[in-house]
């Protein structure tokens, strides 16, 4: 660490989605604190999100253990540094036992829950001007994304996977929606299809290959790292996906994002941004929870969300985001309202 720097220890989530939703805090701190240098602590899946922060000193991957020994190991790793600021979004209390000028620790607030972006903003006391999700990417990553998305026609990005069957919209409905949008008479005629997910989702991508011609299909499920996928999403005309890390990546990238919801609460986890919408079936989150209180049933709760509902919402979002103009989608928008 260079002399005169302001070292910040930033402890964030294990999960991609939560880490993305709080990522704007790093951008805000970087913009407002001269000579800020970051040490980011994250889980193994989320850690790669932060690899290209220009002012990064290091990433510490926090691997969970049964006896919570990972926190003791982390304390031993960071205790010798005289920190300028510790931001602990895990509420671990780690900062109470290390030397730092300032502490910003997540604590469970009283009152009704709020969106996770606002919850993160409370940690730095910036609720009135919350930091929208933001990820740093290098020139090399952007160039790689440019190569992967090179071609003609608008890109429809789909993320058909989720971390639980209960909130996974059926694959055939993703296929039907894509065909409707990319049809020669559809709103994205002449477009291409880009599928996102991890290596385990490659079979899902195969199930969507027949929607378009071979040279119109972009598969990002096999060997594409998360920052490259994020950079590719910057080039998408529209994203449709389940409530997942990929959905939050798309919204952070500025892609018009349609999130599909069922057994998760869009008021807390909806895509954040100006050009974002949520689609769900006729049942509310609370109605679904009433029949599966522990959300542990091997049952898909998304079957009442129809292709017609999703396709209509997608067409509305395409119209509203034409030319990326800021239009008032206030009724179903989650995130900051357009500024006059």
C-alpha cells in the first residue's frame, strides 16, 4: 500500500446479486475520498466482481466454515493495517476488533424492510442519494465483450437459470417469448439471442439454440467470467431473467431489464435502475409464501406467469427505453426516478 493512501476495508456478500446491489458504495467512496485504496472481502462466487477496481490493493476471499473460523482468519489477516475506513455489509462486528479511523457497519433497522440498494446506502448514511450498482471493468474486458457480441441486430439477453426451482420460469416459456420478440414481425426483428449463466447452465443454453440461426446465437454459459458477461450486457437491447445475480448484473450494466418474480419480493430485490420492470403472475409474494412458508418445497411457483404477460411487459420496456431515453416508468419501476 502506497504512502499517503486512505485504506478502506470493504466487506461484502457471498452472493453475486447482493454484492452487485451494494457495489455502488465502492464507486461512491472512490469518487469522494482522495487516495482511497480498497481491500475487498467477499465470498468465492462474488469476489471476481471486484477484480478490476482501479484502486484495488487486494481481494480476500472469505470461505465459510462451520465453526466461523473464517472470521478469525480474516481478523488475523487485516489487524496489522491501520485502516481509514471499514465498511462491513455483513454486520459481523469485525471492525470493533481492528484499528480504524471510521466504521460503517450494517445493522438490522427497525421498521419495514427496504430495497437492498437502500439498505446498503444506510450503512454510509446516504439514503437520500443512494449509490446505484456499479462495477469496474478494464479495457481488456470491454474489448473481449466487444468481440463476443460483434455482429448485426439488437441483442436479446436471457438468463433462464436461478438458484432454486421455485423461482425458475420454465425454459420453454423463455423460448416462446424470445421467438415472439425476435420474429420477423416482432419488436426485435433481425435480432440476436444471448444466453447467460454459469457452466452448470450450459444445458439450458442448448435448449434455446433453435430460437435463432447459429450465427445469431451468443452463448455465455461455458467459459465467460462474470465481468465479461457484465460488459456484454452493456451491449444488450433487452434482458429478461429470473430473480438472480444475472438480473442484477444486467440492470447495473444499464440494459433495459425485465425481472421475473414469484417466490421472492421485488420490493427488496427488484432490478434497480431507470429502465427496469418486474413481471409476476396473478399471485403476490405474500400469497405464494402462504403456501410455502419456508420456501423449501421442490415446486415451481412461476407457472402462473404467462408468456403473454412477459412478452407484453418486454414490449412496453422496449418502447420506454427506445434510444435509452429517460422515460417515466414510475408505476412498476424500482430504483431512482428520472431527474428533470
